[in-house]
């Protein structure tokens, strides 16, 4: 009987891996290659090994360039995938379970150097797309986004003028953040 209870407990833990608090490193490793085709599963494993060894986490990506993991914690990861692509991922809470998990992955990809622009996406912990508008009210025009420092949960957005890099640089110097948007669990 005791053996059956142990087997039942083990099976239930395998069927609902999201019952426990998720860790970004595990979610990052499970990320499909199609979401960041620059980086293979081996690249992601190398990133984690380098970070665990307190080494510079830099790998050669699939396009022959260098990618670097800039930060890793239990709830976030920051990658400089290429000179013109920075990706930030953060685990954020939700009130209604998504794929039986109480957390989702919010991904901010910022493209460009002279006139950057961000794209915000939300995924379940199993990397299924989630409707962004259910959690964030993003502007219609071009913007750059970055996560607020903990303990705040939200994004800072800055309006951009992607057609005029010089105007963007001036705007960055003169204007405060366009707005702060909070995460709606």
C-alpha cells in the first residue's frame, strides 16, 4: 500500500509540474528553438553552465555571431542575442492558471541599435502563446519596453520614433518614460 501511495505521489508530481514554484532556468531550457532560432538547446545549456561557474556566459550562435546571457535569477533572464537584439524574460504571476501553472513568461524583445523598438509577448510556462492584452495595455505606436526592478511588477515604456534615429536620441535625453504599465495577474 505504501508503495502505491509513493508511486501515485510521483505520478501526480509528473503530471502537474507547475504545482511548485517555477524557476526561470528550467523554463528557459524548455523553450522551443523556434522562439529564438539563433540559440540551440546546447547554447542554452552552455549559458547555464557558464553562469553556474561564474564565467562570462557567451556562446557562438547559429548565425556565427556571439550571444551572451547577461543576467539570470529564479524569475528572470536577460540575453544579448546579437548586437541588435536584446531579450528579457520574466516569470509573472497569474490569478487563473494557464496550462495548469500560476505563472506565465513575459518576453520583451528589443530590436535595433539606432532606433530600437520592443515587442512584448506572453507565453505559458509550457511556451504556449497567451493573449498579451489580458495582462498588459500596450500602446499602439512604436515603443521600447523594459521590466521594472523588483519588487514592482510591470513595464516601463518609452515612445520611439523609429523613422528618425536622431529624434529618438534627443527624445531619450529630454523625455521621461512615456508610461508605466502594471502587470494584471
